[in-house]
C-alpha cells in the first residue's frame, strides 16, 4: 500500500512518521500496528489509494496466496463456498484486527458486512480490498458468483472497474458496506475437499493466531497507556505520567524499565513517539491554536513544543498543518 502511495506522489516516510512508525514496524514478520497508527496512515494515504485498489483488482488467487499462504490455502480446501468464507472471517487476525467482517444469514441470502472501526472519512477504502478478497475466493468455488455490493461514502475515481470486477453495479453512499449472495450458491458442495489435509491446515492457522496474540509487546501496551493519558489531557509532568502508567499496569518502575529495555525500548522513547503522533493527529484534524496543542502534549511553552516537533519531523508545527490542508 505504501508503494502504491509513493507511485502516486505520496511520501511514505512522512506518513510513517505521522503515525509514529518506522520501516521496522511495517516490515517485521507477523508484526502488528497500533490501531491509531494504522488509521492515521490510512487517512494520510487516501488521496493516493486509487491505484492501490486497481492493483488489488488485478490479483489472482495465487497472488493472494503469496501474501497469506496458510490462510488462503485453508480457504481453498473447504466443503463449500460458505465454509471457505467462514474460515476467512474466523482467522482474519492473521491479516489484521483493526476492523471487522460479519455475516448476516437470511432465509434466501447471506450478507457479508465490513465494519469500519476507524474514522468515518475512510469511507469504503478498506471495505473494497476485503470484498475483493471475498469475491476472489468465491470464484474458486463458483464459475459465476452472482452478488450485490453496496459501499458507504462516495465512489472513488474509476469506480466502474469495481462494477466490472464484481459483475454488478456497485451501489454507493449506502448505510453499510455489504456483499450479498444467495444461500443456494454459498452452500454448493465442493468436490475437491481434502478433510485430513484440512485438519492439518487448521492446526497450523490456530498456532499462527496464538503466536500473534502472544506477540503484543510490552512496549506497545505502555505506549497505549501514554497515548490514553495524553488524550485525556492529564499530562502534568513526565514523572507523574510514569507513576500513573506503572500504577495502571501494576508494575514497579524498575520492572517497567527492565521489560522495556528487554524489548529495545524505553519510557522516554515511547513518550516522545506518543507526543509526536498525538501532535500530528491534532494538527491534521482541526484548527486548534498551536498553544493548545502544545499544552495537550505536555510542553511548558510553545517554543519548546516547536523545537521538539521540528527535531522529530523536520517541519515546524505550522508547516506540518499547512501541508495537510
């Protein structure tokens, strides 16, 4: 996604910085991003995502497999199209867990809903790739899957490509993001199901999900506590914040520092990253006076805030705001 953004003139490094991230966060295997950073990046990439969606439209099932081999392989080894989509929904944490896919089963048809848990301004930008993946899997089982598709928000440029892909006229500015398909199609039996192999694939997926759940680093949890305190507007001093975080996590200062050091981090680093991230969010989302933002992120003077912000982003707060408007 960042590559497509760069091709359209976006600055991946600036986007990562605004989300409080580095290339390491993006590239590490089975890594996970904090939800607020994920959504911040998506907001900044919105002007550049049209080509990303067009690229995904060109993906065949083999390219999806290259991205998520254990998940896609199990989706392709199921007794029915419905079972394949149930696997995708059940094990989506392998792809990410900042959003949600649900299913509503009716008497005649089933409706798959993509629920955007981020800013409303994202519209259908994330529903689109999710529904493309659903439809690609359906086409492995069904020669001509007949679906109806509805998206929230306004249609993107070249939205007619989506009509061609789904073989239907997609509806826009709907109340929900939905993909609807008849139950008769979903419940067609597959004659290629290998049940013994399926059990092995399922065990592998379950282990991957368990590993992901265990990987939530301590530094991430501490960082979330810091961001929460900043957003509450209760940042009296760095020292008092450290005490509050230790109390909230039921650890001593010594234990907190030792565990952070073991992960190659520190409280001061996490506080700096949280301040940069929150300042970028406030500067990009409204027209609050700079002094108010300086106070919110815990600086005693606007000049100190200006120096801090420029040292970490290579831009003054005002220049950053102007560039985002």
